[in-house]
């Protein structure tokens, strides 16, 4: 078995695609119509994708069900950035809203900040803390 990617199933494909490319600055490897995108996430390697949920639902027998809303997060996308404070300020200037302020998490060994994408998927941006 070989890992390929983490894929978010989204309702508004284009809005999410624009969020990840134009606001977060990820490089798209693929952008197929309004249904599928793959992004380069580590050293030019693909590992994160978007897919239109309405196209996946019939394949798994869920075409009559709505996407969940009002639930506690069950997953999170985590992106390492060079400087979490600078990234936070850059994204604030682009109009993004954050859940919290950049915070040192010594037990985790990183400085973190969190936000949601347009479909309320939790995103963590982090920079490793300097080791002594």
C-alpha cells in the first residue's frame, strides 16, 4: 500500500480552490474543471487534494445525505511555515479570520495559529520552536 493524498470533499470547489491557492499560496499541480485539484505540499510532491463532494457521495451511497454541520472538528490540515507570525500577519492583510493568535506550545515543540477554510475545515499553521 502506498499513501497518495488527503482529500477534502467540498461543496463549493472553486471557492475552496481559490482559498488554498490565492490566499494560502499553495501551488496546484492539477485543477480539473470544477471537481478536482491536487496541490504540491512538500518539496513539490502532491499530497493534498480537493474533490467535489456531490460527485463522491453517489459512489459511497450517500447521495441522499447532507454534509455535517455544527460538529466538533474531526480532522485538521497542518502546514509548516517559515515564520508563523509573519504568515499570520500576511494572511490577516488578505482578510482571513483566525480562531486564535500565534501561540507557543512548548510541549508540542511549535508555535501555532489556527483558522478555518471556507467550508470550516480546521487548518493549523506552525513553526517549530528553536531548540536550546
